C-alpha cells in the first residue's frame, strides 16, 4: 500500500472517529445514554470486592503516566542508539498530544464524575476518560510499531494485537469498576484516543516515507 493511500485511510479514520466522539458528546445526557451508564455501572462497580479492587487498581495503574513515560523513555533510548531521532519526537508527540487534547475536552464538556465512592484518586472532570484515551493512543502506537517490526521478520502479529486490545479494554473497565468514570466516558475516551492515534499514524507514515526517499536519493 503506497504512502498516499495509507495517509488517506488514516485521514478518513481520523475524521470518522472524531465525528463519532463529538456525536456522543452532543447527546451525552440523552436518556438512552444515561440509562446505559446506570445499567452498566450498577453491575460493574466493585462487583468482585477486595480481590477485584486489587486487580483493577493494578490495571488502572498500567494506564497511567507512571508506566507510559518510562516505556517512552526506554523506547527513545532504543531509537537514539539507532539514530532514529524523528521516532523519538513522534513517541513524545503521541504521549503528550493525547493528554493535551483530553484536558481541552474535559474542560469543554465539564461532566462531573460519578457520585459513587471513588476507590482510587481521580481529579478533574469525567468525560472523556483520560485513561481510556491515553492507553489507546499509547499502547495502540506501541503495538503498531511492534507489529511492523514483526512483519518485517515474517512473524504473525495477531496475538500482539489481541493482547493489546484486551489490555486497553481492561484499563477502561477498571475506571468504571473503581467508580471514577461512567461507561460513556470510556467509550468517548476510546473514540477520542483512536482519533489521536490516527493522527500519530498519519505523521508516522509521512515520516517513514520521507526517510525512505532520503535513503534512496
């Protein structure tokens, strides 16, 4: 698939995910969404007691900056050794841009967090979920980079993608389980995170194409 076609697909996906997110934001307080929030939250919140609290506290921690920043620094060191400095910039862009966008969206919608007892600390507003946005953009990009590397070696990537999707889903679920987000916050966070990821992949495609052109010249 050539660069122009790939970039076009990422652009279309970026627009579609953004549109879906803003559609949810526009109808956030519709009775259907409110009923969905209440129905899911009543079944998920602290459903497994102390065991679940421990498990989902660990899972929600994996979706925090305390995990993503060290991994980004580690990958940056890897790319620095190979003199791929553009990739280092892209890694930090992917890490920080989604957090900036999340902060802007939270301050625009100003949705209060659930009134349930929060089982972990949570600040700011509720919609969209920062953990959902950040984990999807971060782990999505890492999985993409890993799959590209594995494909070059002729290896399969299905298990990697499945594991990544499961982790991202569990991080989102943990936020509802711990009482700090509504289910629609998670869905909105995933959609906004996908839009941010598409932007990163678009930049990656342009960067890779420019690098390939420079190598061939």
